[in-house]
């Protein structure tokens, strides 16, 4: 990603830490959103394949509900998908600057695929509503044969579009999320990147595969939970709009699907933590892993209770637990990333320091400030005191003639010449012009002639 690399400003240590927090925050939004939309559209497609072509069947209706949630409105994919993805690209580009990593590039690829998927899924959702409309119209007593035929043919072509938008939407989404997951896993595999083709590593590393399976089951769990929350949260009006029988079906389906998928997550959670490279492992990852596991156990308990007693009383607590789970789940991987990029961090800070010094120098502010006092104490004090003769003459005697002409004094210090026959010649001190000038200024200001 030379293009991105050229547009990076070197970051100071503080900024890098800040960027890491921003990245974590971004992923706390992005991972759950991508996961949810993947889960909802997968379930929708599955139910649609299961149910009859069109009509009022419960499969069909729930498929429509999931499609509606997945493509809730047009601004959601922008706010929770596109913007955080761009922010992630930006953060990774900064944090992996100079490492030659392709992670930001892969994330951009994933973003493009996601946009296509979001468009298709929005069409998929609309095609449900159109199909319903045509089904309804088909039932009406319409006299004109022509209209009837037209309605039938539209319904038919709608059906075709319906099937394909959903299918391709899900395919694009799966590829987009796979590359996304691969890229964020790749970012932590700093030890392997150098020696391998990183796109293959992204696609086939054990990290990516285990994380992605986790992600998919999380997706199903999350979509089921959101559906439950949508219908059964205490303040929801939604339940009143549907038949008792359908509400019962939504409850049973979402609770059991959610429960089964969340029970599979721990297996891949453990596998993913164990698959992490040594460079990424620290105690905090294990700790976060155990915490996440614990939250899952509590969550599945709540789901089990609700399923067994056939109610949805714990839906608010379950939602809260899920949110907590998602935050820790994402943080755990960012710990791994931070640990794995420790060397990279040091390199970036060093690079910043060099660039910063160059930048200051450009404006004449550069370099270290040379202190005349330091040079005097380091180099001259061995032979000179202000008021006593040592090897050389006391400054209080020799400096009055340089009063008002610091440059001349600096010149002498730079290239000492023989002056007073009572003393040996002063050896050259090997100072730079700026240093000679600084020490000259210092001694001129400090000495005390009798008259001063
Ligand atoms: C190794 C001893 C030695 C060191 C170190 C030394 N000087 Fe001298 N310096 C002398 C001697 C000896 C003279 C007298 C030389 C002469 O008169 O020819 C002298 C003379 C001078 C004079 C008087 C020149 C004049 O016009 O009479 C100045 C000013 C001076 N030194 C500044 C410095 C400064 C500033 C440093 C530190 C960067 C320094 N010296 C380090 C030995 C030293």
C-alpha cells in the first residue's frame, strides 16, 4: 500500500497509544455490526429456502423480518459499517506504517465488497415487500385480464430478483467479512508476515479460520438475540402487531437457534486463543478469554431458562450480557495486536523522533540546545577559573578586551593562538562553531572584571 504509506504522518508515542484506543473503539462497533448483519441475512436466506416461494407462511414471514432487520435502513450501513471501516483502515495504516503490511489494503477491499453486499441486501429486503404487494394484488378481484397478466408477470420477475439478490448479497457479505476477519488477524501475525505470501496467510491461517467460525456462530447468536429483543423487550409494540402463533414461533426459533450457536462458540474461542502466535500472547488475553467464556455460560443459561419455561423475561439482561461479551471479545484481540506490534511501535516512535528533529531543523529550531555553561564545565574548567590562575589565565583578567565582540572571542576559542608569553599555548578544544559561540557568550556574561 504505497499510496497509503505516502500519506502517513509519523506519530509520536502518545498518538500511537491514542490510535490504538480509537482502533479498539472502532472495532467494538464494527465487529458486532458486521456479525449481526451476516447472521440476520444468513438466517433470512435459510428460512426463505425452507418456506414456500411466497405467501404468509411463518418461515417466509420470519425470513422477511430478518431481512428487514439486516437492512434496517440506508444510513445504518454507512454509520456502523462504512465509517468505522474507513476509520479502521486509517488506524491500521498509521499503526502498521513502515512495516510493509497489506492489512489496510485488504480492509479497503473488504469495504468495497461490503458496499456491494449492503446494496444487494437492501434490494433483497425490498423484494420481500414487493412480492407481498403482488401477492396481495393477485388476490384482489381485478376485472381486467390485462392487469391480471401484468401482475402475474411482475410477481414472477420479482421472484427471480428476490432469489438472486438475497443469495449474492450473502455471498458478497461472507467474502467481505472473511477478508475483514483475515485482515485483523493478519495484523497480529507479525512474526509470520515477513516470510509468507500474506494473502494466502490471510485466507488460510488457522487464526483466520478459527476466528471466522467463531464470528459466524456469534453472528447467528447475535441476530437471534436482536430478533428476540425486537419482539419481546418490555416496551416493544411489535408483538401486538402479529398473531399469537407467529410470536410463539419467533420466540421458539430465536431462542433455540441462539442457544445452539452460542454453545458452539467456546470451542473455537479456545482454538483461536491457542492458535495465536507467541508474539501475541500475554496474560491479559487469557484473562479476557476466560471472562468471555464466563459471559457465554451466563448467556446460555438465560437462553436455556427462557426456552425451558417458554418466556422472554430475561431478554433485557441477556442483551446487556451480550453487549459486555462483544466489548471484551473485541478487546481481547486488540490486546493480541498491541502485544504483537510492540517492536513496530518502537520503530514508529524512533522514526517519529528522527522526522520530528528534521522538521524542527527545517525551521531553524532543530537539534539540541547547546549550553555554554555545560561546555565550560566539561571542557574549560580544567584549565580556567574566573578569578584564579590555573593552567590558563583567569577569565576576569583576559576577557575585558573581548567585551562587545563575542565573535572575536569565539574565534579565539575555535582556533587558539599564542598570546601571553607567560603561559603555554592553549590547545585546540575541537569545538563546533555554534559551541564556541555558546561558551563565549557564557563566559562573557559570567566573568566579573573589577569595573563591571
Ligand atoms: C589544556 C588547558 C586549557 C584548556 C582545556 C582551555 N584553555 Fe584557554 N587557555 C589556556 C592557556 C594556557 C591559555 C593562555 C594562552 C596564551 O596566552 O597564549 C589560555 C587562554 C585562554 C583565553 C584568553 C585568550 C586571550 O586572548 O588572552 C581564553 C578566553 C580561553 N583560554 C578560553 C578557553 C575556553 C572557552 C576553553 C574551553 C572551551 C578553554 N580556554 C580551554 C589553556 C587552556
